[in-house]
């Protein structure tokens, strides 16, 4: 089986051209094995590119645990770059279908700007914590300093009584003048990832609600992502890079 590895600010994915529908999408254990970093290829998730008669292509996303999941922002940007590499698209503006609906995107060089589908409802959990769905469910917590034991602190939220069954992604952000740092714990991966697109969008919406700005540049552990607001539309912009091709 041929595959490609792509990464968006360190959030890495196995990309497979499934336009012939050869891939066994029901084999959860197999997908999990492919994503396993010690015994498989290794990735935060697996993405299938499939044909769609109405738009440029379809995106099917799986978490590293092998289960089909909700929208992935960095994965959405990477599949646009993958589609261009395959020759599925040969234009700057793209329209594709994901589990949460249609997404417009623009690709230029190694950067992809992706329109996100977000639930406008922002729930305030406590003074510094918020819940929002940006294609995937997220808790965003504003902290003065990033905790050294971030993963342990994030797990307490991910596994609390409210979120334990369905899971939730957990983001901590710090605000220091015009500099914003974010770290994300992702359900399905069940660990910290170097970057999370929908998590950065969730953090951007929280920051916009607090600071009333239209552009935010967030520092993830894997690089910088930009969140841009145009009226009611939210965009996620950053690099999407192929690291290698291989056969499994």
C-alpha cells in the first residue's frame, strides 16, 4: 500500500489516495496499527482522499486510535496539499467535503488557508475556561503560565464527569502582550500533539471574544498558525508539508 506522510506544524498524518475505494475503512485495529509510532508508520491520524461528484474531493479522517473522527483542521490543510501533489486539483481555490460539511481552501506554495465550520455558541465553564465546537469539541483554558505537567492537568478535564464518555480536546493558552502560546491534548490520540488546527481555531475564538481582534498568530509546539476572522467566517492558515512517501 502506497502512502504519503504530511505534517502541518508538527501535526502529522498518513495520507492515502482511496479514490478506488480499496482501503478497509472498518478495520479499526489496522488503522490503529498504521498510526502506531513503534510498530507501524506512526502518525496523529490517518486521512483518506476519495472522489466526490459534487466537489473537488472528499476527506475521511481517523484518529490514531483507529476510530473515525470529527473534523481535523491541520489534516484538512494537509489533504489540500496532498490533492495538489496527486494532481486532483490544479488551482488555487479548492472546495472539498469533510464530516462536518463543505470547506473552502486556498493553497499557495506550502501554505494552506482553510475555511472552518464552527458552532458560534461559546460556553463559559468558569472564569477562565470555555467550551466550543469548531468541527471537534474543545475546552480552552486561559492560564497565566503553562504548567510543567500539562498532560496530567489536561487529562483531568478530558476525563471529568462531563466529558469522559465522548471525550474532548483540551487547550491551554497563555496571553503575554501580543504573544499567544497554546498546547493541546487530543482525544483519540490521548496525548499532547505538537499542533491542533481545530484547537487553535477554538482558542482564536476565545481570544477574539476577549480582545476583539481579527487576526491571531498562535505559537504551537510545532510552529505558528494564524486564525483570521472575516465577518462570520473563520480561517485557519499555516504550512502543510509532505515529509516522505512510502509503502506499507
